[in-house]
């Protein structure tokens, strides 16, 4: 079904592998379209609880395929906008998946590769990983990825790296919040497996509701409106069958139904 991706399933976990190792998983129109389609497919699949995004070969993703960018530079304004909308739409589809997403990052994660890392809920990087919002080096800006990178690192760090295009080491990425864990390449999968185990213990509906909660609350003033919003959300969640079973399971000392 996919030409630039592989989807690997293991129980309740699905891994989307970007599979263009010869070009360091740089993305073009086809990879963008297929990533969006794969995210929609897995989001709609109730047998999948967790989605991991990885890249085959030595590198996670070197960002935009320069041949694609060269073609885009020759587009009309209308064509350019439509092409950019597809990239922005893919990132939003990934970021708004209703289940936990984990970026598995090794080697280069440059430009859009940094954006993919930030668009996932969490990220684990190898200690040789390198990131960069490198767009200004090509006379462009990291526009489509900016909401997700800003969410991860904040405006102060973004002011530096969006303008300097400096390489960001794995340890620096950890310090500024772009990734949550840094391990050796050999430990990448075991580290992710530990996170997966923790995620599988939670209720899937509750996890989706938690993601929605963060989107609703972040950046809002703490006032009567937000207090009422949070009260309404927990009241709705407590009334779900999943919550009733989860609380009963704890009291009965048995596993909840989702396990």
C-alpha cells in the first residue's frame, strides 16, 4: 500500500517506518501524503494503542528532499500554498492522533525531521542524534513545523535556533525539551519499550481525553472559565464505562478491561 513507508505491528503497538534510507528519509510529496494516510489509518484502528514513528537506516530524517524544494520554488503562488498545506496538514494529523505517539530518533533529524520529532507526544533520541531548524540556510523559514517546535522548546530557544540554524546535539535537545530521553543506539528500543509498557497500563479513552485536556488548558488564564472547563471534563470522564471499570478494578484488585 505504501511506497515510502513500512508499518510494523507488534500486539497493540504499530511502528511507522519512514523507508527512504538512501536519502536519509528526506521527505517529498509522496512521503508527506503517505505519512498523513498512515496516521489516519492507525488512528482509526482500535487494535492499535500506541504509534511509534521511526526512520530506517542511519538517520531519522534529513528533512525536506531538496529536489522537492527545488520543484516547489518554481510553483505558482497557488501551487506553493497548496503544497505547503499538505505538509502542514500531515504534521497536524500526526500531532492530533487520539493515541500516544513516540518519535524514535537516531542520527540526523533536521528541518522537518525536527518538526516530526516535536509533533509526536514524546521522543526518545540516540546519543548521536542531531537536530536543527535549518531552513534559514536555504532562505526559507520553519513555518509549518513552528507550532510543534515552539510547543516543545518555547519561544526563547526558538528565537535562537530558528535564526541561527545551529545543530542541536541530543543532550542539548534534552535540556531544552525537544526530546524526553537520550540513550545509546543500542538502548533505543528498550527505552521505548519501557515507555510503551507504562502507556499500555492506562485507559485508552482516558489517554485521548488527557491529550484533549492539555490542548484545552495550555496557555489559558487560570480563572473561573478554565476552572469550570476542567470540572466539566473530569465529570464527563468519571461517567464513562472505562473509568467505572478502572476504579472498580483497582478496588477489586483485578486488571481493568483494557488490559
